[in-house]
C-alpha cells in the first residue's frame, strides 16, 4: 500500500470518529483547491509567465529563449550542459533551443582553447542587445502584478516565499535522506 493510500485509508477510518490531528495548516478532510496557497502561487506564476511571454514576443523572444540569454548575459560563458542545468531543461531540448538562438544570430558556439571537445556559448552583439531588454521587461511585468501591494508588503511576500522554499528544500532533503545533521 502506498503512503498516499495509507493516509486516505486512515483518514476515512477516522472520519467517523475524529479527524487526525493536523500537522500544519491544511487538513485533508477540509482541503479545497481554490483556497490552497499552492494553487494561488501556481495561478500567480501562470499569470506572470503569460504576461512575460506576451511582452517578450514584442522583442521576438519566447519564454524559453529569453532565459538563456539572461543567464549568459550574467555569467558570460557556459557550455550547453551547464545551460541545460541553469534553465532546467534536458540536453536535447537545450540543444534545439540553442540552435534556434544561434539561427537568430543571438549566440554562437565557440570551441574551448583548453579542450577542443567543449563548446562555450557566447552572446553575439545582437544577443547582448536582446538580453539587455529582458530585465526591464520582467521588472515592468512584476511591477504591474504587484501594483496593489506596498513596498513593505512586497518585501514581506518575498520573505514568506523564501521561507516556503526553504521548508520545501528541507522536506525534499529529508525525503531523499540527504538532510544535514546539526
């Protein structure tokens, strides 16, 4: 029996008597998707992504394309393998993406002088111009979506999200058995 089916069986057997003691904020017997912080975060991310995509399209860039441009503008050089890790794509998808960016004249592959088997990625002059626009588009979209919040509330939201991420990372490490001992 899986952990999920065990939890569901335990919840249904206890529902007639008493609900299990909640471990945190949410309880399975009262969970509503539309009230979920995760659902709300996903909606916010989806809205931001669509708005950024629309604005990047004005600059002839897709969501997949502006990310490596921004990464290269900040890190100056990377290999295709390093870029795949940075943007969270598999190597095949990254290779196709880099081919499209190269076809657009935004980046080039340059053989490493230290190891001829390695190709470094570099922005072209056009790629540098395109990458320079990216942070301004993102800032503009974020500002539009955060317009109803004060500076203090944006700081608080960022702090809260950082804490959610840290707790999630600790939970992932615990599940994987890699958490550090104090």
